[in-house]
C-alpha cells in the first residue's frame, strides 16, 4: 500500500498552460505539505495544511494555488506555467504540525515546462 | 532564519569504506534533527532522527549524534554498501511556531563502487 501517492509521476507541458498535481495519503496524518526540488536537488517548502487549514505559505508566486478538500488530500494547481517552474514537486505528510514527527514523502512529480 | 549546511558532494567511496557526511545547523531554540535519504527516482525517506541534545539516532548501520555545543549532526556509517548509493539530506525543524517547516541542507550525493 502506497502511503503518500502523487499523480502524475511525469508532467510535460508548454509555457502558459495550467496544470494540477494531486496527492493523497492513507496514513491518517493531519498535516500535508508541498515541497519543490530544483535541478541541484535543493528542497524548499511551498505550502503546508493542517486539518485542511493553510498554516505555511512560503514566498511562492500566486500562480500556485494549493487546495485541501480533506485532510487526506492536498492538490496543487499551477496557472500560466513558466520555464522556471520545471522541477520535481514532492507531497509529504506528518502527524502533528509541530515538527518533531518525521515527514513521509511521495515519489514526486517531475514537471517539465517547454 | 534557520539554516542547514551539509558537506559538499559528490562523495565516492569503495564498498566497506567508512562514511562521514558533515552537517551543521543554525536555529533558534532547540530543533529536531533528521537525516533523509533519496534513492534514484524516489521520494525522501526518513533515515534517522534526534530530538534533543546528545541523542543518537541510528538505523541500517547509520548513526548521527545531536551535538548542541557544535550545532552538528554528522552522519556516519562504518562500512558502506553499493546499495547505500543515494542522496542524503540533513534537515532541522525548530518546532514551536515553525510547524513542520523542515529546513534542508543542499544534499550530498553518495556513490559506492564495488
């Protein structure tokens, strides 16, 4: 059973398009995250939700909009895609939001914008 | 703000060699510290963690000790295997109001040759 699953695994699209990435976790965790990993492997948090409520919103262009319909799902919608959005996007979850519980990551979505 | 600095890679070793990957952090308060491992094409997996000074995290032959006096959490393994080839990330979470906002180091690529 996959604990944190993301779809799609690969996403190739053209500049200006709008795309979504979906994430689901079956661990019963109450907190979910989106991280971005650039070509040099550097990881940076984008958003975090705790029980469907946004608790972390880093300096991310407002073309990126997360949505959490319930605590098991966190989707990421990206409008007007740009070349610089090309990266691997990871969804993660944890129990509790105070940072002492480890994060469980999905396998990532590799986004390529051409 | 919080920051994590890892030893620059890539690191290339022969099987059965000793491994050390250095990690130092700066954070307000007393962060929880983590090592994550990322195998090719996969998401990050928790390798080990420590939540207070002098704690030692260990897993799969890897160890790291939380050293408050040197603000370090160096990863060690006595005898590496080819299957340990991966990217290793040190991370810190200050907890408190930082929620699950992990700050990652830049990652260290480890390649182990037979």
